């Protein structure tokens, strides 16, 4: 199994699940999809099974036998080993201590915000704020319900962090929209104008000389 399989971001999520209890890959996949929208979008069955195989080969997880539920096929149940626990702690400590620049699709798009034009940027940012606000309100409600039901705050701390990030983004979007509307964020007139065909075609001096 290639070493890079152990560098997959879902390694930490799988080790964390097995810290809670032994599990088989099918159950892990369902749990990860339920807990996180990003996991649901990124983790496939093949990716998870390959990751678990790499963890087993590294000695970070070990089989505890096979389990059958009803008429479903038998599935191998894995548990965290001592080495796996130590690796989980090492990675958690490193990720929490060290801030990293995490590139998102939104960050990449904001880089070229000027291409939308001032009016287009306001429209797009306003729509993003509306959708993000709705999602964040729903997340806040679920978080409040969990805390009211007696779930320890430490068990939902990641949801609290996600809500804080979303609220910060909403505040930033609102400030940018306001700056565009008041003119304090200057907008070049040609920012949203595509280059002419002459500008898109690179001139070839040797070819021009031949044709002269």
C-alpha cells in the first residue's frame, strides 16, 4: 500500500471514529457521511476501504473478527491499536497547534471577483450570503438542540467552530457588499470586459516577417 494513502485527510476521521468504538468500514462510511457534508462529498466506498487497508497494514488498526447483521454479508470489524492511538494523538496535536492555509473553491473564486463586475459581484455575494445564512441558522438550531438535550459541548465542538467560521464569512461578505455599493472598493471599468481577439492572439515576429 503506498505511503501516500496514510496522508489522506480521512485517516484522521477514521482513527477518530475507531477511538469511539470498533467498527466495520460500511458502518464507518455511513457515520462519516452523516456527520459531515464535506465527508459525504469527498469519501467514496473505495477510498474508505483503501484507507482502512492502509491503516491495517501500518498496524494502526487491527481486525477484531467478522460480524453479520441479518441477511447481510459478513463484515470485518476493526479496532484502534495502541500504535494507532498514538498516531491519532500525534496528528491531532500537530493539526491543532499549526495553522495551515486551506484553499477552498470560494477563496479561488474570490481571487477573480473583479471579473464579475461590480453589479455582478454584489448579486453573487448577496445570493451566497442568503444561502449561507439559511444553512448556518439550521446548523445553529441543531447545535442548540443537541446542547439542550444534554450532549456535552466537547462532543459538538466542531459544529460550534463551523458555525463561528460561517458567521465570520457572512460578516465579511456584508462588509464587501457595502464597500462595493459605497465605492470604497474601487472597480476598474474594464475588469469585467473580456480581452479582444487581438489581445488573445500572441504575435509571432518571425511569422509576420515571412508574410511581409
